[in-house]
């Protein structure tokens, strides 16, 4: 597998989730589950505050770096994890906080995730970039909407997006006979 490989097998996704659950690591389980279900960038996830997700069906992003105002829907599993993680925390608290009450850093997330994938025997090529790519792969297989993924990932063309999400499909194979 290459660095940032797509996790195509849903059993592997369940294994990672189960590992977090067994460890009682709800914060990192939420981070992982949000990543594979929304396709958000890691820095976007780490910048979230409790108030951004409390009692919400979507995460709305619109700031100076993301003028388009992307809206990320939250499934029931993610909403339940959010409730478990945030409890009664104030809205201005970071959603993903460290043990000392600060916003968790990217390097900490990286180290923690590498430990998890190593402990379940998947350390070859699975990185934090895999979360976003995995979302794209499964989204494409569910909905076939390559244009949306190209927009979400801010990529120049469909081939770039397909490569990013681990698809080797030749788009020309999708041509259908037209009768106009």
C-alpha cells in the first residue's frame, strides 16, 4: 500500500472503530468516524468547537480559507458519538481537546492513529490522509458523484480525484449509447 492508502474494506473500518471502543478512547473514535464520514480535512476537524456540533445535523464551514461554505451532514452514529464526547462541555471548548484542556495537536493525532493501525496490523500505508481518501472512495461507490468529490477535494480534474480515492477505472468505459 502507498502512503495514505484508501481503506476499501469496511471490515477494516469496523476493526479500527472497535479498537477505539475497547480502549475507551471516544475522542479519537469520534475524530476517526468524522473523518471517514465527512471527508473533512484534519485541520478542519481539529478546529471544531463543541458549539459547532452540539445538537446539529450538519457541520457548516465558512471562514476565510473556505469561502464556499461547505456543509457536512452528520449521520446518526456520529451524532451519538458527539453527545458521548461533549457531555456538558461549554460551546467554546475545543471538540478535540488534549488531556490538559487544550486543542489536540496534529502531531498527537498522527502518533495516536499510527499506534492504532500498528496494533491491529495495518501500519503499511494507512495514514491520516487515508480518512479523507476513504470517505471519497466509499462516497463514490455509493453515489457515483465524482464531480462533487472533485469539488470537495479541490482537485483540477476527474482523473486526479479518481487516483486520490484509489479508483483505477477508465472513465471512457462509462460511455453509453445515445439515441438523440
